[in-house]
């Protein structure tokens, strides 16, 4: 009998392994991002570039200061994105432990296997995800679609 895309999942070990590997990679990426952020701010013992006591009285160029602020903001945004993805992966792992993995959190129907293969941390079926995204304001919808890829 052929498997259908919406047939209940039986062997969760492959998903658990993929999610655990993703979790480890995201934790590593988060550590690297935090280290990079600390380097941008100068670490624990000294201020980074652009901090008050580094100024020698000659003054930094405004463009240099703007670049430093941009880099810090970019790193903070990256860190937040990694953390959000890590939270999703951890949530999916907890759903495996609870015996609810592969079930849509909104409607309760099974999440299609191809969707889980592409996005193992998915918690909504494609229909509920599309409905959720259609309710978002246009600018926010674009950001969510980028994050879901």
C-alpha cells in the first residue's frame, strides 16, 4: 500500500535526528553571533570602536561611526533570527516527545510529509500557514515568508 503525504508519521527518529542536528548548528551559530557582537562592542574589559575612551580627541568620521552602528544592529538582528529559529526547532523536538509531532497546531490535521521534509520544525499545515500569513500586514507578511524559507 503506497504512503500518502498526509499519512500519520510512524518513524520519527529521522526527524528527531535532523532537528537535533539543526539545534546544535543553531546553538553554535548563536554563540558565534554573540562573540561577534561582543567584539563589535569591545568585549568585557574595553569599549569597542566608537566607544568614549577610545576617542583620542581627533574625532571619528561620522561615516565610520554610522558603519559601526549599522554592523551592531545587523548582528543583533541576525542573533534574534537565529534565536527564533532555535526556539522553533526546540518546540518541534518537544512535540516529538509529547507525541504530537506532525500534527497541525491549528486544525489538528496531519502536516503533509513533503512539508515536514522541507521544514521539519513546521507546526502548521500548509493551509493554516497560508491563512495565518494572509492575516498579516503586507510588510510583515514579506518578512515571515523570508523567515519560513
